[in-house]
C-alpha cells in the first residue's frame, strides 16, 4: 500500500503536470482549430446563463483560492493572519465558492442530458469532464466538513506543505499526507487527474481566458463600415 501511495502522491503529480503543460503546448501547435469551448448556446440558451455564471464564478474563486492559499509562503501568510484564520478563510471561502460551483455545474449537466439536441452533439469526453469536475467539487465540499470536524489525521499544515513540496520537488513529499483521511487524498488525486486530461478536452479554452489579458495592450483595430467605404469610393 505504501508503494501505491508513494506513486499516487509522489510520482503521479509530476506525470499529470507534465502532460498538462506539454500536452497543452502540443495541442495549441498542432490542433488550433480544436482549441475552443464548444459552446451549446446556439442549441438552447435556457438555463445556460444561470448555470454558467454560478459555475464559472465559483470555480474561479476555488482555483485562485487554492493557488494563493496553498502556495503563498508561510511568512507572508502569518504576517497577514494567524494560522487558524487562514484555515477558517479556506474553509468558509472555499465552501461558499464550492456550493456556487456545484449548483451551477449541476444545472449545466441537467441541461445537457435533458435536451436531446445538446446530448446528441456532446462527445464522451464532454460528459467525462463534467462528471469528474462535479465529483471533485463534491469531494472539496466534503473536505470542508471533515476539516470543521477536525477528524483524526487532519492536518492543515501538512496539506499546505505537501502542495508546496510538489512545486519545490521535496524528497519523500508523499509521506507528509500518509495519515490524512481518505477524502483529502481522493480530492488531491482527482484534482491531479483534471490536469492530466486537460489537454485532451475542451478545458484547453481556459488558457485563452488567461491569455485575454494581453488584449489590454494590443493596438486598436480600425474598423470601416460598408457605408464609409462606399463614400470613399465616390470621392475618389
């Protein structure tokens, strides 16, 4: 069992992250026409706006909350708040955002499976991604319940150290979470799996969302209407 644990939480993170970065780069280079969100809005607008708004708002808070909360250096965190306040912020903020996300995603899943036209235009990968993300959100909410109950083996500091250990290539990093409850391990494993399948699904459009910031510094595009073009031809 320890060998499996060491593989899943010691080696698997680097496999998943390598596929995430390299696979995304290869797909952008070779299959740019498939680099899209495949929106189903044209088939049915009903429920899309509410579900999409709740899901995207919640999941953005969850993502950046994890990114900042787990990777921010400890001295900076302790300068801003106590360790207990950090833990409470993670539970309350993550819990509220997680509820928003899972409600929105549930609406989107129901919309997709209840409409024959949308369902017939959905690929297997679409449904797999939706189910995995839904389960990941459910596990995340379950970790909030476990954390608030302070179950035996729960260690907020060990979880932070583990995530940071992946980034800094800490030796025997998997040992840090050897005794934490199963729900945290399942949440970590499924989260890494999302990174693993990312380049092969519609999730790649997320990169485009981050890249949109470069539009702020892009030169203005000059657009000329047909009326103006016709007027210029008459003058010439």
